[in-house]
């Protein structure tokens, strides 16, 4: 390869070589910067700080754990027996009571996210207990103190649940609710549009 500075071809080859080396160095610097920023982002989420417990009572290390959700098996006919353990200085025995949660009787609504940018999708989800499937729902927004139809509708599923999303360019606090064709409405949810 001719790199002679007195020769025009050599000068051109040197310029090309210099450009390639510069691009290579810039690529390495950018790659390292992106990698470092990515690791900082992961560190800030705390994902690397989460650790699984070493030993759980009653679970051997050879037993696979298939599901971490609570069991819905009735426990009325089962006697609970607890193996005594040696208490530590800071722990005291506690009594755990099982409580049943009642299904809400009133319509519900949840917005996600509650703070959004203009025209960002904001999901509205909830449930109308007691309503069956395929009931038409109308999303409404409060405008000037009056509820007005927002151009979004939804339909209930077999459990009375619904899910839809809204998008708006109206900045500030936006009050939304969902109303069934029967006239029943959810509580108000406020979404801040920035």
C-alpha cells in the first residue's frame, strides 16, 4: 500500500487509513459509553440486588418450584400443624389469619399511566360486577363541569371486565369515567397530560 505523502495516491491512501482508524476509535468509545450507560441503568433499577432465598423451610433443593402464586385450595378440612422452630431474639410468634376478599359491588376503573404525554396511550381497565358479556360502554371526559362522550367505546367480557385506551392532546388534568348502557358509571379517574 502506497502511503507516501509526496505521491497523490499515497496521500489519498493515508487519508482513507486515517478515516478508518478514526471511525474504529469512535466506534469503540461509543460502544463502551453505551455499555457503561446500560449498566448504570440496570444498577439504578436494582435488578441485580434481588436475591432468591437460600433455604426455605419445607422445601428441599431437589424439589422444583412450579408456581409462586397463592393456592386457592380450600383449607376448611385440613388441620394445620406447625413444627416448632427455635425463636431468635428478635422474633415473636405471630398468628396468621386467612381472610376472604369480597368482590367489589361497584364498578371500578384504573388508568395506566396516570401521567402521560400528549397523544400517549392511557389504558383504562376495570369491571362492572353483575354485568354480563357484550355490554356497550362509553368513555366520558368531564368538560366544563359536564360529562361528555369521549370518542372511545368498550365492551364487557363474561365477567363484566373491560379494557380500552384513550389518547388526548388536552394538557392538564383530564377526568375520565366509563358508563354502561344501563346508565351505571365508574368512579372518576384523573389523568395528567403534560
